[in-house]
C-alpha cells in the first residue's frame, strides 16, 4: 500500500510484518479505521476491507482501548473486533501473541503506539500508551508479560515507537506533568505551560526494562505537526478519525 509508515529496524527482521497507516489513501480521502468514533460504519468497514486485501492471510485483532494497563494474550488464530465493535477485546490496551499471521492493532490519534518484536521467541506485541497508560507503565508490564509467558529476553526485543503527539505540541497541566518528574527531561516548562514528551518517557521505560537503545526506534513524527498525514485529536479539536499501527509474526 502507498502512504504507509514502516520502521527501519522492524523491516530488517525476517518474520516480522508491521505497518502504520496514514490519514489518506488513494482508496479513501478519510482512511480512518476506527468503528467507535461515530463515522459512517460502512466507510470504515470498506477502509478495513482495503487494508486487509493488502495484508494477505492476516487475521486482525482489535481491542476496546480504555487507557488501562490491561494486557491480553492471543493464544489461537482468530479475528476479533474487525468486522464489528461487539467482538473487540474489551477494556484492553496491549496485545501479545506468538501465533503466525495474527495482526495485533492499535488505533490512535495522538497517543503513543508501540510495536514490539522478539525475533528469538517469535513473539509480537502492540501497546497503546496515552499519558494514563504511560503513568501505569503499560509498556513495561507488557514486556514483563512477554518474559513470563514466552521467556522473552528484553535484550532481544525490537521496539518501534510510532507517530504520536510530541513535546512540541502536547500541553498538559501541572497535575499531569508532576506524575512524570522522576523521568529524565520529561517535559519543557514554557511559562505556566508543560509540554510533555510521551514518546521519550516510553523510550526510557523500555530502557529501564532492559531493551538495548540500538533496538529502539522512534518515528520522531508528531501527529499534531503532521496533521495532514495523521489524525490528531488535539490539533483537530476532537477529530473522529484514527490511524492504525499493526504488527504480526509472518
């Protein structure tokens, strides 16, 4: 597909399928992939059909993201939440599987999507980290679950931190900012404003749990700055669209 973002480090790993969609496509002016945001469901399902046709043999898993630290492991080949909201995994913000051709998905419009691949154990994960999930250390808990369930070694894991709102645009109040003061350079103070850097904080969490810095790749794309290519809830004043970050074992 055209208008797709790929991570260099994940792309070099055989057995790893991944992509991050963008806002526009030759197939649709509004290539939103979210069924829960009030858009015409027929349009969204058509967008999903187009995406699936470009990802042959993949079975898609979608979760009802709630800014939790809840994690779901997919043990068998199935497809959930793709053709209807009713079948989506409820109250979950991180997905893990070691099954082949199971495409784990995250829907975002500013929050941080994180894709994880353990090439030695054949395990993948997709994580949704807004400020609440980041405060709860969801990415650390996800990797701990990969260690517990599949014997992953954090030093083997490759991580891609996908497009999300950057510290250039993500203004939070002091109550939110102070939750992250234990991190290294987590925000800029501009007068009475706090510009929070969620991608950087999540990178620090990845390093804390044992990932090698050379195995972590940040897109360095701010969804607010690049609103022509990515949905941004902040920039668009409560936009309904969501783009999708996807990872799977081939």
